[in-house]
């Protein structure tokens, strides 16, 4: 995939501007490349569509080639699709003992992942964990978990010959309660392919244990098949997350994208080897980088964007010092504030603004107010933004109505604009901008 995309973007970088046709051409290639990486057709199609909508009309950052810009847009869209809600690494393990059910096909890495997660829970979260193997098909599988338990210092449920999986699950639950464990992990048997018996067994275990988390373990190298497995398991058993194993191999990560898009299930962890520490919380950024294989370009574009923002801020600063502080400047300022953790965060960083920060706090200022103010400015015409002195009663009425607010809201904004403008002018005279510039860094 990466090679293929490199080719496409190399060609793009040789062109001067990124026309709509250029985007389309590039994305046609992206689509093919995604398919080659085992991303399913509908997922690839949706993905490309999303990128196209995003890319069209988007300005190319200065000092970045159009091709590089497309790489960044593709990358961001990948990250967006891959990212689930919340922290993927946070397992729900309140109300001890919390059951975690591990399901998946045989050989996907269930037993290994069970032990890896148990170790993680023990070492990072200080939890007492009990592991139980429900794999009655293969006696060696139960041994395998016991050996891993020994190795990582995590207890395993004693093996009783002739017990069925449901009985083992019940015994694990009892043992976990009596033994004061925080978590008990149920490592189920798998088959080479999904069949109804496997599903029925897993469902019976689920009904007994009522797991807080049901993690589907999927071999990250299996590509398209992984999606079918995930869909089936989720429909019949209900999974709360996916663990992708064997991501230490040279798999292209396409499975991650389609699994996420098709099932909507969050990818929670990634297995990176056979060792007990070889597991990491899922990071969409990383997998996206892997699917594209163009991390350098993404970093370059990000850097360029930061530089541009800094340049804009500096330009604005200069204008402000001269007393040319218009509504466009204020709007940029407000947007910057939103980014920097709101009004308070920003003010507290600027020397001499302490008093204002307090007033802001007392006035109950928060981000929603910033957003409302930005909306008011958006409701102004270009001329009005450049020259707020134009704003007489009728214009004010129109602007406030356009933003769904009152004229009094607009008056407050204008007052703030005046105060800030005055202050900037004073500061400009005082220190030739040195102090303020320092604060903006
Ligand atoms: P199960 O049948 O689903 O329980 O799968 P196992 O946990 O027994 O794993 C099958 C094989 O895959 C074992 O040899 C594991 O060491 C190996 N394995 C599991 N996870 C990973 C991984 O993330 N990377 C690599 N390279 N091997 C893994
Ligand atoms: Mg196993």
C-alpha cells in the first residue's frame, strides 16, 4: 500500500496546485490501494468519499505541496475512522470481581492475550486477577494458560478433568468472589472457523458470567476474514472491543480499518509479539501511519501548519500594536483561545492579564461563550468585520438575529473588542510588543 501511495503522491507533488480533479485522481488510486490492503470495498468507498468531501475546498498550507497536503488529509481521515470513543485501554473492572470474556477463533491469540492483559492489570493497575481456561477441546490449552500464569505471577483456576466450559465459568466466578479477586478472565476455546457450536458455547458462558468486557481477539494478518469473524461474534455474543494480534508482523493493518468501520466496535489493544509485554493500547495514529506508510510527510505538514499559525499570530500582533485590531483579528484570537483551553487558560498565560482573567472568571465565561462570539462575528459582512465602526443599530439588529442572539450580546462583544484594542495599543507603546510577544509564545 505504502509503495503504491508513494507513487501517487510523488506524481501529485510535481504539480503546482491541487485542483478538484487532482484530488479525485489521487483518491481513485487511494481506493485501489486500500482494497489491496484488504480493506473491504464499501469501507474503502466510504472512506474515499469522506476524504474527498474534506479535501475539496481545503486550502493548501503554504510551503507544503498539494500532494503532501493530500497525504495529511488522508491520514487524518484514517485516524478519524479508526478512533473509537473513550480510552481504549481502560477496561471496565469496577464492582469486583469483574469478569472479562475472551473470544475468537483458534490460534488468534486468545490465550496469549489473556495472560498479557492479566499481567497489565496486575502491574499497571495493581489488580488481583484470576485466569481460567475454558478450552476443554485441547487439554494442552489449559496447561498453556497455567504455564503463562506461573510465568507472570497470576493465579489460574485449578484444572478439573471432565468439566464443561459453563461449569468452569461458574467455578471461576465463585472462586473469584471467595478469593477476593478484582478481575477474572475467561479464556474460551476457539475453532478454525466460526460454527454454531462454538457460538452457542460462548453464548452459554456469557450468560453465566455476565462479562463486563467481551474482547474479541483477531489475528491482524487475516485481513478481510477478520471482518466477517467480528460481525458474526458481535451479532451472536456481543463484543465490547477488539484486540488485534500479530501486528508485529508485516500486515498492512487494513483489517483494522474495515473492522472498525463495519462493526463500529472499538479496537482496544494491539498484540506485538509472543512475549508477555508485547501488548499496547490501540493508537489510531500509529495504525494510520502504518496503513499509509508516510509518517514523515504527515509530520512535515503538521509542522508547516504550526508555522503558519505562528506567522499569522505575529502579523496580527503587529497590527494590534498599531491599533488596527479589527473583527477578523478578534475572531482569530477567539479561535486561538478555544484551542488553548479557553479564555481562562489563555489569560492566565499572559502577564498583565491577571485582573482580566479574574473578571472573565467572575462573569462565568466559558467556551460556549467563545463560540457564540465567533458566531456573531461570522454573522457580520466582510466590510463590517474590517471596520466595526460601521455597526449602527440596524446592522446590529441584523447581525444579532443572524447569529440567533440579542443585540445586547453583540454590544458586549463590541465592548470587549474596544477594551482589548485599547489595551493592545497601550502595550504596544509600552514595550514595543516585547512583553506581549513573549506571552504569546
Ligand atoms: P488461541 O488459540 O487463540 O488461544 O491462540 P494462542 O494464544 O495460543 O496463540 C497462538 C500463537 O500465536 C502462539 O504461538 C502465540 O505465541 C502467538 N501469538 C499470539 N499473539 C501474538 C502476537 O501478537 N504476535 C505474534 N508474533 N505472535 C502471537
Ligand atoms: Mg487458547
